[in-house]
C-alpha cells in the first residue's frame, strides 16, 4: 500500500516521497569541466576516475516508522577495482545478490546532515536489475542511526520540504 499523507507544511496530499538523487559522486561534481573531460567517465550507474577510483550508483533507504515505505536517496559509493569488475560482469544478471555485500566509501554530501563523504558502507547488490542498496556502518552518525532505527513521517516530510522540492 502506498504512503499517502496530507502535508502539514503545504496542505497537499502526497503519494510516497521521490528520492533525492545525485547525478554523480561528489568528486566528479568538484572537478572542473576540463578535468571531467580528461579524467572521468560518468554513466548512469557507473563512474570512474582515471581507472583508479570506481563508483557505483546505489540506494540509501531510511525506513519510515509505522510504514512499509522508505525515504530514499540515490547515492554513489566507491568499490574496489576487483569488486567493480565483479559487479560490472554480473550487471545483466537477474541474481546479482549472489555477489554479496562489498565494502565501499559513501561518496556524496547529503544535505541536512553532518559530513557524509567517506562514511564506511556496504554496497549490497539486488536481484532483478535493481540498484544495489547502501548499508552504512553502524555508527553514531545521524544518517546511520536513521537507517537502523527509522525516521518518523513528520521527519521525512520536513526533510522532503527542506531539501527535495
């Protein structure tokens, strides 16, 4: 069942929350146009810097307490050369979860939270061509706490209106 609610901020009825998405990992965003042309390759699900740093697009989901819905962020994480190769080679497979969790470094600055760049995480491949999930290491970082414990609908709504509209 879809989440439907009347927003206390705007009075409108919303169905679910759209994801806050990042076009690219933050280091790509920080690069100049010349650096991007020379050193970067950005695709819809993959990014690489000079065949040295490798990134994959993923989903960070925060459960909404009392609901089956989530507040989602389309984010990027690093992967090692070995793991990006494994992920790439199985990208068309319907059973990518067989790869298991892979270590990564969170690679976006999520607005409204203390520094998120470089948080330790796991990239968890999903089946049926779904983008992988990001699981942050359990720390005292607010984003990590929200991922483990959930956010209230009020918190999700406030975040949506502050950062996602």
